[in-house]
């Protein structure tokens, strides 16, 4: 196995060669036990069950988040309500931990029978950090950076509204360090500002200052005893709590989806929250070995840093853990962030895992020749998947 890892062949030139330390890093990776990788676990335990593996992998991933805020009262409230032609847009607020209260948008579809299926829709990691949920929900205001972002990645559409117009109740919040949750009042970041009012040059300068504080934020979280993904997993799981709390939503028909960092959050939430019956992860699937050789600096963000996890399991194992719930993974072959060989190897492992779980029909890999995006065609495929598994 070690020889195979060192001799990975790729059709693209590696982007993250670590110079004189590259051999050391590959040696460390080869030394990992990977004892909770689904295929490795099955080889050692040929009589083992899928559920036995899933519980062990679930425990490792959950522990690796280093965060458990415990039960709480959401104390949810509706701050405003706006009638739109095909859905009702509510600005809502609720607790995700005793020390975090978030604002979000809840989109309730019109013309459908309630309770309706519900979706947690995630915004991307890359892009303007001064905006989060506004990337995928039309607030009635716009900004040139949002216009360009939607054009490039979403065919100009507001992603959350695509699903609301199809009959899904949708909840959207900002990830930690994005949108309303940027670290205001430090290092030149004003204590209060409206990003929609900023001229483009002022916007870019302030957005860059926010990005510069990101790894300070990671260190702050780690020093407090947790991880960026730990904070966000619990926020995202509370979004499921919020959907379930609404009488207009069917708690037995919940899904989640997102692009890029939102695809990663989809992977983690679907792996750890059994209430997520269907998911569509777009633009974040690979294997650790291929990714380490090809592109760590451009693709591996703070949301991926989980010490104690990646020496025991691999990225595709998160999606395997979601079985028997339905998972669709969208990998685009022209995505510069991930090597096609890594995308295809991850899909092979997930497909094998779903066969092991006895539900191969619950997994689909969609691999169109596109760049990094969640465009209109991918949106249509995602709608078909959710319609099949949450409405069928």
C-alpha cells in the first residue's frame, strides 16, 4: 500500500510540492493506520457489519470536532416576514449554543401541501467573506461582488430560492467568520458597517482584512478547545433542529446541499446527523493522498483541519457514513481544486461503501465536464435527486 501511495499517477502537474520536506510528509501519510477507512476496516474484519463500522467512524469524526455544546432551547423568533410570488421570506434568529445566536433566512414555499420537505442550504467558502447567506438568498439589495459571484458559480441564480420555488422549505445561515459573523472591531475592521453600502475598492480592502484574520480565528478556536468545523457542525445541526421545529416542515424529509466549503459542510452534516435523509454535495470530494500531492494550499481550508481524524479515515468515508440515507456527490472534471483521479477514486470508494450498506441505489456520482460551480444544470440534477428521495 505504501508503494502505491508514493506512485500515485495524475494527469495534472502537482500544485503543492513541499520542496525538501515533501518526502517527509508522504512518509508521515504512509505511516497512518487508516484503520477507520471503510475498505481498510473491512479487510481486517471480514465478518464485520456496516453498522459496526459506521458507529466507530461516526464516533471518531464527532470526537475530532472537539465540540459539544449540549442541548439547548433554540428560542427561535421571526424578525420579519415578506411575501414573495412563490415563497415567503422570513428573517429568523435562534440559538445554536448557549453562547451563539445566529440570524438566518427561512424560505417557505407557497402553493404546496404542508408539511413540506426541508433543506439546509450552505453558501460557499471561497468568495466575498463579508457576505454569506446573501450569496444564495435575494435580500432585495445587491452588490457587484455578489452579482459576479452568482454569475460565475450559480448561473446567476440565488441557490436557496431555486429550491424554495420547487417546493422546499429552506434555512440558510452564515458560517462562522462570514457575513454578519465577521470579527468586527479589530485590526481595521469597523465595529459596525453595511457591506451593501461599500464601494468596490472599499469592499475589497475590508474583505481582505477579514480574510487576514481567519487563521487568527482558527487559533482562537483551537486555544478555546475546539475547531472551526466543530462550531459549524453544531450550527448546521441546529438548522435541522429549526426546520424540525416548524410545523410547516416535515421532519422526516430533511436534506442539505452546498458548493465547495458548503459541499464539505454537507458531507459532515450528512455523516453525523441521521435526520438528513438526502444530500447533494457539490465541489468537495477527493482522497487525502491524491489531494496532498496535488493541491493542499489552494483547497484545504480551516474547515478541513481535524487532528485525530485524517490519520484514521479518509474524505469519502464521510459520505459512506451517511448510508443508508441518499447521497449525491457532484465532482466537476475541470475543477482546478481537485485532481480528477482523486475525485474518481473517492467516488469508487463511496459506491463500494453503499453496496456494502445494501443500498447502492442511494448513491450517485455526477461528473460533468465543468469548472468549480453549482450551475443551472447541476441545480436541475440536485432538484431531481431531492425530488426522488424527499418527495417520491
